C-alpha cells in the first residue's frame, strides 16, 4: 500500500521589524513597532499551530499504516494456519484414500467386470466411456447400511445401451439418469487448452483493471494534495491580507496623529508669529528716532545670532542626552572606560555652554553700558533706553536660566528628559552610572552646591556601609 503524501507545510515568512526613526527634538509618539511585533508573534503562533496539526495528521496516518501492517501480518499468519490445516487435511484424506484404494483392490480380486445377478445394485452412474465394442460405466453402489457413509465405486462393462439401462433400472427409488459419454483424451486436451486461454484472458483483464484502478487512485491522491495545497494557500493569503489590513489601519491612525500634530504645530507657529509681529510693532513705536532704530536693528541681529548659537548648543546638548541615555541603557555591557569617556565629553560640552553663556552675558552688559552712555537725551529717549534696559535684562535672565540648566524653552522636552533620567536612575544597579545620573539631575533641577555636596556625602556613607 502506497503511503499518502504529506501535506505541504506553510513557509513562515520572516517579518521585518520597522526601523526606528531618527530622534528629533519633538518626535510624535507611535506604537507601530509594538503592533508589528504582536502581529509577528501571532503569525508564528498560527504557523506553530498549523505545524502541530500537520504533525498530528502525519502521526495518525503512521498509526493507520502500522495498524494495516499488523492486520496484514495477522492475515498472513491466518493464511499459513489455514494452509497448514489444509495440508494436514489433505494428508489425512490421502491416507484415507489410500486405505480405500487398498480396500477396493482387495475387493476387486473378487470383483467381476460383467454385471450379473450377484452384482450390487447401483446408486448412481457417474461416467460412461466407449472403448472398442464395449461400454464401460463407473458405478457408485448403493449403501447396504444407512449408517455407513463410505462410498464404493467400481467399473462394469456392457455390450449395449440396453444392458446399461436394464442395470440402472435395478436401482431403488427414483430412476437413474444415464450420463453422456466422457470426453476422449484429445477432447480433454482441447477443452483444457480453451479453458486455459479463457483463464489467461480473465487474468489479463484483471491486471488491466488493477492498473487502471491504481492510476485512478494516484490521480485522486494528487487531486487531494492539490486541493489541500490550494486550501493552505488561500488560508495563508487570508492571514497575510488580515496582517496587511491591520498595518494599513495602524498607518492610517499614525497619519491622522501626525496630521493633527502638524496642525497643532502650525497653529502654535502662527500664534508665535502673531505675537512676534505685535512685539515688533510695539518696538517700532517705542523706538522713536532713526538712530535708535538702527541701533535696535543691530542689537536684533546680534540677538538672532545669539539665538542661533544657543540653538546649536541646544542641539549638541540633545545629542549628548541621546548618547547619555544610550550609554545608560547599555550600562550593563559597557565598562568603566565608556563611563569615563562620557564624563569627559559631557564636561567639554558643559564647559562650552558655560563659555557661551558668559560671552552672551558680556555682550549684553556691553549693550547695556552703551545704552547708559547714550541716556543723556530727551525724556522720550530716556524712557526708551530704560525700556530697552529692562528688555535686555529680561532677555539676559532668560538666556542665563535657559543655558545654565541645559534645558530647552519647551517645558515638555525638559520634563521628558528628566523623566528618562529618573527612570534609568531607579532601574540602574551600578553605582558609577547612578553617580553620573545624579550630576545630570542636579544640573537640570538647578541644585545648589550645598545640596550636591550633601548628596555626594550621603552616597559615600552608603558605599562605606556596604564595604
């Protein structure tokens, strides 16, 4: 029996994880990566379930084949037992036949071929053969006793059909039917030949039928495998369409969120632009004379240059924050060398930022001194100069507070950065990493030197206690 072909297994396509976008100062939040990972796990679980079903099916087919083999072995054993029984019966029958032949031979010594009054009555005439001028008949004698089941046979010769009929009439009961003449050896051979040809023809037809049935069975098996493969392909296509539809929905949701965030950003930008234009108009009204306007334009250019430099410093500090957060996330795999290099780099950036702050303060002080030197004019000019001094002082304070704390004007970014540092500080187990993060937290929150010294003293006491 041919083993059924196994169903094709579903190839698991490896899902690519979405690449992480490059961090920006205010990136939109999205859970697309989590959805893709969840879908990938669901896909793998479905693939595992399909493989389990295929394994169960193959195990069931194997179990059926084993059962069939066992039944075949039992059938072969039964056939051998039957053949042995038949052989024993044949041997016994041969022994009985031999005994009967011996008995018949012993009786034939006293048997007369011709029929007379002493011949036993016939029960049945089995064969009739013509040989020469005589007719020979194989006669089965009637039983002398009803309890005797043994049959006795003998050949008798007759000269004519009338003698055979007269002998047959001696039988008790129903009249006997005379048999036809038996075939001659030539006729027997001819009949045997025709029967053999008939047997060969029937065997050939049976062989052809068996071949056709085998071909039909294989075609049906191929059709079954094809249908199973088509069903599996359709199932896989449905699963992929479901995954694609889920990704499409998540992408649409992300696009809606990004569109909303963009609209909010544009609205905030237009609001700030209106405020800026209003302030510029107020400033132009308060400027008064042309010379003061030129001086204000020069101050504005210097201020814009300072703002650009400040933005560059903020961008560098954002890169430092990302590098610091990456170093904290991989602190378990990095050594003391990485921490030392990060400290040096952080100190360099802090030094540059402080230098920039000092430079901007110096420029603002020079501008204030210049305003004071030109403050002997009219009362309008003095009011204008006092307004400028207040404005310059306020901008200086904003610049100092912004740069000294390493925080951006956007409070949301600062809070997010502080949240990440505190989370990594609470999740870290290394003392060196915690000490480094404590310095960053103290800088962001503007701790006083006394507070920083108190924290360091407390840490030294804890380390001494552990040792």
